[in-house]
């Protein structure tokens, strides 16, 4: 202010000595109640209008007295109009035009233009021209312009990429910036508003962290009065550099204008000519100074005259940087630990290669392909502070050096150790930064209490390792070996893998001392631990769970080779998906690993899912020369996506995304679909909820190259855990699953490669089985014609249900499982259903382990049961309980017959025949003679000599005796039960016997030769059997006959679908769905037809229980004489005896 007065005094003194005594006659038109009244007071305070100034004669005049004032002061040359009212301005302008007097106003835009009206201040358009000149100089073509209602019209035709926001209410500025400005992602802000509005805008921009490094701020004259933003640029009228407020601005404008006139003109005519020449636009000259806030001071750094910029001093921008902000998208800085450095250890590129996924995600975000942060640009700053090895001193120096570049979030490095160390370092340094893991599986990282600023899109080891036994069991194996490296990673994996094995009944059969190896072993050092690996070999385990990291897993695999293991001897399950192909990298030991490395099996979180995943995969292949991406790349993609999605979510809701605690909370709460499926963080955990894994394996293609491929999906949270889409190609080139143990289920006393298929033995097995079946069928037909060719009366009156009736109904249900187990293998459709049917079926090895002579114990039990059965039959048939009634053993046997005859003669018929026939199955051999063949159920027993020959003879005798008696006594038992109301036709019992014999023989012969052929024959047989049952009603109770039909249709449906799966080579969830749908449809039709055609003929008394029925049924003697029961008994008794 003082500088202006001093300058003015000098000008006045100069004019005093160089001009005549004439002066400018000034009339001041003042509105005492108007907004410019304060200006008048301000001018008076500056002593501008003082009486001793002869250069400017001024006087005050009211609006109504202007003509009279002019008459009194005819030399009046300038009227200063301090009115805001436009009508008064118009009135004054008309008077000035009439009297040819200069009309001086303080307006930056004329409403009523005429030749006598001039403004003491610069125009809007001059200011805008200076503004655009500055933009052009810095190449700024985007940004946000804040303006008020008065200035908004000047931007109406502004067609650049600037967003013009009008401030209507100062209270809305905060919401305007959060909801509109922040999501726009602009870095440059321009304020054309009053001082109060400008201050509020600056404060809210600063509060939203929009005035930091990389941003720019330009203000106009009024907006820059109280600006303190470091690096802000202010465009002011030249000569107004020290203006402090709006009144000061107007006052100085008037002073400068009138002083110029007083110095350069002597009268009114000269004033008019002077103004016409100097101010052609009737505004103040187009001259501006450019100010810059530096260290809190307003520094003149340049000028803008008629659009031409000239700089005098350096420019500082927000953030105290000399780097010119760019008008590109606003930068979102995120850092990534993608380096390869390992302090005091060899570098590792595993994280660098995997992190390519994050850089692809960065491109997707910046190109708008993910639909987030469309107005922003994501920058990734790389930190190389340890990728698999952590050293605190090294990491601290590394992070401290570039801490300003760490950004909103940090993507942690590949290894768990550096991740844990980094989190602890950040806490120690009081750095609050969200950290996101893309590959870290350390179990302790799931704790929100210990690591509150950490989340991960990768599953924890506690979850993934516990699933390895689940996968093994789902693939049909029941035992395996396990090995791990002795460090925190390996110990964690081992702990959860063994826990999972215990929970899912997987036997880990190698001894404890053969499970662990030091983590730091090299190829030479592992030679000291060959005994450990030999112990695994000695356990005979074919499946081995490897919890080793590279390169130790290579060394272990090579040692297995050195100790004699070859193709097919072991199958490795590894948690490292990359190892499925990395183990084949070329070196001097590759041949060893290739011999044992296919197939390896692992499961891995799903990758490259959906359109986003496939597009990202395509881009990655394009960017990295079709190099096969790391197994972790998709998770690095989603790691960056997680941070960016959370930032976008906060921006669109007007939240402060620069607040690390709020950003961390948002990362935990949002859900999005990325390259690895839906990403959701568990509540109260740092872990991701991952419900689907790709099950991967490898194989050699037609060119001999090792390739990875997906065989199916593991869904641990689903009822159908494993869905197979591609079969596993095993080392023998087939899809046939090998046994858990290398030498089948029992260690055999000869090497595997000496075993061959024994065709003579196969022919002999076929001959024996079909001969026994043929003889049994002939005997069955004879028995039916000779003794049981009789009809039964249909049940027409309602009867009270008895316990024998319940047994008949239960038999129908149990036969469903028995027939199913004799059919084609349906484990590919549902392993669960296969497990259920095992106890009723033929293959005992699916229920118990037939080793150490267990099979022969089972055979002895069967032989003993058959002896008991024959004894019971003899007592009943020859009426020994009646002839020798006083002999208690005979009475006891007769009483037990009521219990055991339906069990031993009916329900046990299939397993007894099956086990007896197993003794003849000797279709593999180590030589060319019959005595070189060995028993399929126990390879320690060679066939057709010594003990086997004895058992074969006994088995043949047992079959010859058991089959006819079972056939005869099946209908006999129901005749012995006087409380039995549901009777079975003898014809059906005979045909059922024949069908069961045929199916058992096919199971022992054709099924072992061709599963597909057996499935076709079995399905056709079941269809024929259903047709027979439908035509010849098996029971005197129609409802039971209907149930029998439905059960057999269900078996036929299962057989058909199983045959299809065998033909295709794999099963899938769709087959299980179709199977269940078919069964439900059969059940629904059955219930519907039953209600309409087959009324219930059995009832139960209220309150009567099964226990009551049992006591009632068996509490008294219920045995009749055969004379009363068996048709033609007297005639045939002599023959029987």
C-alpha cells in the first residue's frame, strides 16, 4: 500500500513541474448504502482525495443532482460511478454521453457499452487470455475450472477437455470435490472465484490431498488474495502484485487510472483522445504479473502482456518441485516387490516372472479394460528389497531410500519370509501402508491381530496343504508317503497335510524318520540322506506328497532315480504348480527327473477365469513373446486389481482413498471378479475365500515335449468335491489308475516287470466259472420243475405286518447295492456311492486290506459259513429236529434256521459265490506254466499246487453243495414262516438265482478283460431282467413287485451311465446330476403309480415296535413239518434222502 502512495506522490510531483496549472475535474457518484460504499471509505482512508492535490479536483454528487453539478462545474471531465445497480449505471452512462464526460466504472464486463464508458479494471476476457497463454506455455489441456455464478458465462463456449464447475453455494464445495472432482482424476485446478469461495476450494482440495506433488493450481486476482498453497500460480493485474483484498484492488485500480490521466492530460478533450488511443477496449490494459507462492511468500516470477509470457525467476509447483505437472490423468502410485535380490544369497527371478501379471493388470487399468479408475493412471514403483530371503538391515535401507514412492499400497514379494519381515519393519518404522500378498502362503499371515494391514489373494498353507489328502482321496487313493523340508514353510505344510490326512482317512505309510530333509541341502549334500529316501521306497508307496521348494525337489527326485525308481514307480503330488514343468529344465540330470516326473499332480487356485482372465492371458503372451506365464501371474494380476478396485470404490463414494486405514478396510470389504475368479477376503482373517482349484498334471505330447494341463476342478466347499474333465495319462500311457502301492495291494516276491498276462489261466478261469454257472443253472431249473413249480395266491386281505415281511422288504433294498456292485465301475460318477455299495458287493479289497493272509481268513470264514448252512439244511430237510426232538442241538439248529436261512442263503449268496470263485482267478504269471501263475488276491500263493490246489478243491465242493441247497431252500424258508404274508414266487427265486450266477461270472471274467464290454452286457441283462419281473410278478403283494421293478430300473440306469463314462474315459458332475435326476424321476413315477394302482395291504398296530414284532414272531416255535409245507414232499423225500 505504501509503495502505491509513494509512486503516486512521485507521479504527482512530476506532473506538477511539467504541466500547467490545469487539472482533472472529477465527480464521484456515490451510493451511501451500496456495496461500493466501503470502497469510498477505503479511498478516503488512503488519503487519495485530499484537498492539496491540484491535479485532481474532485467533488461528491448524488445521482439526482448530476446535471446541476455539471452546471456548477462545467469543467468536469470524469464521473466515477460507484453504483452496482445496472439501471443507475445506464442512467449515468446516458448523462455522460449527453455531456461528453468520461464515465469511469469498476466492472470487468460492460452491460451497456458506449464510447464514453471506461473501466478502471481489466476485463474477463483479458484475464482469460492470460490464463490460456499460461496453459499453452505449459501444454496443459485438461483440468478442472472452478468459477462462480458471475464468471461462468465466459466458459460457455469453452470446448477443451476442462471441466467447468460452478460454485452456487460455498457449503457444497466439500461434497462437490469429493463426489465429482476426485473421481475425475484431474491433476490441474483453476480457480475463478471470489476470495471467500477460493479459500474454501483451496482448503477442500488440500483436504482431499489434491494439492500434493504432481498437481497444479492457478488462481485469478481475487482468488489469490489469501492463497498460501505452496507452488500455486496467481495471475494479477500488473501493478496489483501487493493487493491484499478486493477493496484494495478496486482502490488501486482507481488510483492508477486517475493518476495516469492527471499526468498525461490537461483537459477533458485530451483525456478522451488519450483513452481512445490507449484503451481501445475501454478496459484496463492487457498486462498481468505472474506470482508464485514460494516458501509462503508471493514472488513475481514473470509477466503476461498481450498474451506473451516472460519469466524472471524459477517456478515452484505443489510439493516444492520444479517439475511441471502434466495435464494427463491423475497418478495413483502403488509399489510392488518384484525384484530378484536376496541379501547374502543368490538372486531369484521367480517373483519377477510372476509379477508380470501385475504389470498386465496395470495396462488393463490404464487402458480402461477393467472399468475402474477410468480418469486415473496407475503407476507401479518397483522395490528390490529381497524376494525369497529377508534381511532387516538390507530391507530398511532399501525402503527408506525410496519411501516417498511406496504409494497407496505395497504388493509384497514372492517369498513368505520377506513378506513377514516387511510387515514387521513397517510396523517398527510406524509406516501405515496396506500390504497385499499375491503368492504368500505362510499360515501365520492370516492373523488380523498380528498383521492388521495385510490381506492376500492367495490361499494360506493351512488351507491348501490340508486339501492335498482330500485330492488324493477324491482320485481314489487311500495311502501315500509324505516328505517335507525342515524349515517354517515345510513344517507348516507338513502339519496341515498330516492333519488333513487324518481327517480324510488317508494313510501316510512311510515311517516318521523318513519324512524330513534339511531345507538347505544341495545335490552333493543329499547323498548323506539316501537312507531317508530309501525308507520311503521301502514303504512301497507309489503316491508321494512333496513339500519341497525348488531346487530341493529336483535333488530329491534325482535321488529316487539313483536308488532304482523308474517310470511309474512313484507319482509325486507337489504344492508347487511351476514344478510340473520347471523340473524338466535342461541340465546334466534332466533325464533322471524326466523318467520319474510324469505324471506329477498338484492343485492350484483357478487361473485366467472368464473373459477378463482369457484377455489378460492373451495380452501376457503377446507382451512376453508367448512365454508360458508363471503359475502365479494371475494372482499378481488380482493383487494389483484388489488395491485398484478398492481405490475406485472409495473414489466413487467420495471417500478419502489416501487414508491407509480406510483403504485397508475397503480392501477387506469389497468383492470383485478377477483373473482367478471372485475375490473376497474372509471376515476376521487376512485370507481369501477360495472355493475352486484347478487340478493340474503333466504329460508328454506327440512331439515328446512335457506340457501341463488341467484335469479337473477341486471344490472343497462343494458336496461334489472333484470334477474330472480330462483323464490323467499315467506313465503306461493309459488312464487306468495304478494301485496305491507299487506292487498292487500286497508286496509280491518278484519284480513288477516279470509279471505278464497268463492267457491259459484266463481261459481256465472262464471255463471254470462258466462251467459252475452252467451246472448250477441246470440244477436250478430241475429243482424248480421237480419241487417248486407252484403258484402262490395273491394277497387280497389286509394283514398286520410281521418281522419276516420286513426282511423281504429290506432284501429288495439291499439287492440294489448288490447288483450295483456287480455292474460296471461307477466310481468315476460318484466315489461316495461306490464306497456305500462296497460292503454289499464283491471286491473285498475295497472294504478291508487283503494283505498278510487276510484273504485266506475271509475264505475260511466263508467255508465255515457254508458248512453251517449245509448243516442247517440237512436238519430241516431230513426233519432231524422232529425225529430227535430230545436232542437239544437239533432243536437249536432248527430255531436258528429261522434267523440265518434268509441271510446265509439269500443275502450272502452273491458274496459267498464270488469269494469261492476268486480262488480260481489266476490270470497273471511269471512264467509259462500253470504253476507259475499266482492268485490275483494274494500274489504270495502260486496256483494249482500245494495249498492253493487244496483250497481250489474245497472251493469247488463248497460251490457244488452250496448252490443247489441255496436254490432249494430259498422258497423253503418263506414256507417255514407262518407269520409271513408277503410270499415270493418260486419261479422268480429260480430266475433270480440264474441271473445272479451269470452276473457273478461276468464280474470275474469279462469285467477283468474289458470294462466297456462288461458294462454293455450288464446293462442289457438288467433290462431283460426288468422285463421278466414286469411280466411275471415276483410277489403275491403287488406293491412289493412294483418296488422290485423300480429298484432294478435304478440299477440299469446306473449301469448305463457308468458304461458311458467308461467309454468316454472320464466322469464329471453332469453325470452325477443326470444319475440323481433319473433316480428321482423313477421314484416320483413309482410313488404316483403306487398310489393309483397298488394299495397298501399291510398295516401296523399303533404302538407296536420292531422289537415287539421280533419277540412276537420268534418267541414261540414257528417250524412246520415239511410234509405240510413242501409240495410233493412225500414223493420226493426218498430222492432227497
